[in-house]
C-alpha cells in the first residue's frame, strides 16, 4: 500500500487507514512474535529471532521483558483490536513477562567500588532461566518495568502492581538524577548530561499517570524534565535538539558533544506533543512541532530516503561508523510524531512527511514473506542483516507505532463524524 495526503481527506478515508494500521499490527507484526516468543519453560519472552522466526539466542533483555509486557497488557485493554480470546492471551502473556521481571531480574549484586546499593534495581541481560549476565551503569530497565506494572494495574486493578510501578519509577529517577549513585559516564574534566534520562522520565510519568492516576511526586519529575529539555537541549539558535550537553547546556565541541540523534529527538517531540494534549498547552505543542521540524530537516536523507542514525550539530563528520545506517525504531517514532503533529495542527507538511516516511519504511524494512520489520539497513536501504529481534529490538517500537497510528486516525475519524 502506498499512501498520499489525499488518502486522509475524509473521516471515512481515515477510518479505512486506521483499519490498515490495525491490520498491520494484528496480521503482520503480532503473528511474527506470538506465540513463538513465549518461554513456556522459564517464563517471560525469547526475542532474538532471525528473519523466519528461527531462534538465534536465548539470552533475555530485561528491557524487552518490560517493554513487551507493557505492550501486551496495553493491547489487552483495547476491545476494538482483538477478540475476547486474543485479549485474554495478550493478558496472560503480559503477566508472564511481569512475573519473570519480579522473580529473576531484580539485582541482588553487591555494589562495586564507588557504587551505592539501590533496592528494586534491575539487570540489563539475563540467561534464559533468569541468571544475571549484565548490569549496566544506567537504569532504563526500571522505566520499562514500571510501565508494565502500571499497565497491569490498569487492566486488573491489582493494587500491588500499582505499588510496584511506583517503586520502579522511584528507583529509575533516583539512580538517574542522584549524583554519586552510579559511576559517572564522563570524566569531571569534560562532564556531559544527556537528553535520554529526561525523555524517558517524561514518558514514564505520563504512562503511570494514564494507568494509575496522578501524583504530586511524579508530576514534579515530569515538569522538571520538561523544563530541563527546554533549557538545556532544545536549541532555537541552532535549530536542533542536542543529545548531550555540558551541565549548563553549553555545546561540548568534541565528537560526543556534537553528535545528534534525529530519531531520539523526534521521539521526544511526540512526548511533548502528547503532554500538550493533556494540558491544553499550545506553547508546548509548538515546541514539540519545532523539534520535529528541525530534526526532520537534519535527519532525512535527501538522496536515498530514510532517517540517518546520527548527524553532527555543525555538519562535521560523525565518529560512529554506523552513522549513515537506517535503524527501524527512528522510523517508527517518526510515524507517530508526524501523524500526531498533523492531527493536532492540520499542517499539510506533517501529513506529507508521514506519507513519505510510511512509503519508504514499509518498502525497505518490511518482510512480505515472514512479517514484521528488519532492524537494520544500509544507507541505500539494502538490508545489513536478517535479524528481527535482539537485545534491543523486540515487540515494542514497531507495534507501539502501529497501535498509536491506529488510535490517532480512529479518534480523528470519530471526532470528525461527531462534529
């Protein structure tokens, strides 16, 4: 299917397109993963698959256990998406992932030199049966586990799941924002602070608010991260969103400080757009749209199409050798961002970008023989390998994009018809 802006012209047309996204989720994406990824012996999910679904590694990413559980538990609440039996399966599978997180992924390692023991901290990678393999310096496993527990509360009303979500959220922000809790990434001679922790705090707080209600503490973290994104990373003078800056927001004129991540910034853009809807805040919406505008301009490959992985703020050479590659997840995040921006502003360029992106991404990432998307392409759009899943790619970015695009278009069609 090839999209053009004319395909979105009426409520009926948007309803049909919503149905197409729904079909991609239910008929192309979900069947690749389920039920083959369910680990009936040890619980949780296997997720390292080749093109045809052949299992190539049994190690488990803790990120994936939380992300996949959240996605399944969230889909289980969408009565218009699947049959009663399908939604029951999604619920059961999501609960399996959440149990695996609780039983096998909580770190009980003694802290290393200079580290502080933190309760509820999670590993990054474990064996199939849950023995720890790796614990990373940063703590993103906890944010994904938190949204999984929150989604379980939303689906079941289980009070302990809401409590668990709060604990994991508190662990996440405590370790990310408390100096001295974990070893510093950079030397004091050249300190850097990153966009990622602010972005993920924002979206995690949003999801907990949606699932278990608001709290003053989480609202405070959410506002702090918006303020710091605006102050430190969003740069109107350079028309870009920085990935890493000096603690005062200054540009660190070295490889790491100059490197931009267009996909990451575009993902953060729709987080701000989403918050603008919650608050009715036009200024926040405008900021999110500017982030999308700037990083689309910097990130879209005018010669071959698709989004670059990395760019340099001053258009100098980038250090990472994979900087010209096209990864799956920025394209999924940009599908959400462009459609959301069009929905909220009615600006034609966002619909044009959405169609341009959809057509390029589905031509190059999708696999008509086995379903789902490949993860990694060369700059010209040719495949760099056949992996569909690994420690980073699982049932998350792609199904989330399909689900959200379905919702945005369904809501648009319904509101237009009601109006």
